[in-house]
C-alpha cells in the first residue's frame, strides 16, 4: 500500500489448507527471506507447492536434501525453464483459501496493529481457530 505499513505473510499449510507455521516479513522484502525462515519448520512431506515467488535454485536444492519434491513454477525471467506438475499445482488453491479465511478476520485483513509482533499474534490466534474448524 502506498504510504502505509505493508507486510507479507509466509505460511506452511497441510494438505487440508490448515496453517502449520507462519512468518511475517516487511512488504518490500523478497519471498526468499520467508522461505529461508520457514525451511527449518517444514514437516516430513513428499511435495511442497509454492508460487513463483519461491522459485530459487538454492530453495529447490534445500528441499531435495530434506527429501521433498518441489512443485513450484519457474519465474518468467528464468533462462532455463523448470518442469513442474501442473495438475498437482492446481491443488495450491487450498493455500489461497487458507489466506482468504485468515482475511475473514477483520483485524488481520486491515492490519490495525502497528507492531509486527502483535500483528503476528493476531494472525496466530485466527490460524488457531481456522485449524480447529
């Protein structure tokens, strides 16, 4: 947003779209920072679905070291195209639905809190309710 506070929420979700791990960064920060922060908290899974913002060779290699296959489309400016399963990638809508359910909480959608810690705690409270519903 122009002239206001802007943040990005990075999240790990399970296959049912329930939030598992959350991380907040400033809006102008690259998605790689969020990916690096959440890398240690990844559960034992076979696949990771992510959007183009998480397309980096180091991230793909880190996932392979953990035994996780990446289903992340390559950035449009990438010189060598990356293959990914388009059919599996369509399941990423569960993640987008989870973000939509978080934004149903007015406090999260409008970001009333100025302090990032308080904002993350409001998100965590909303995520806790979403997880159990």
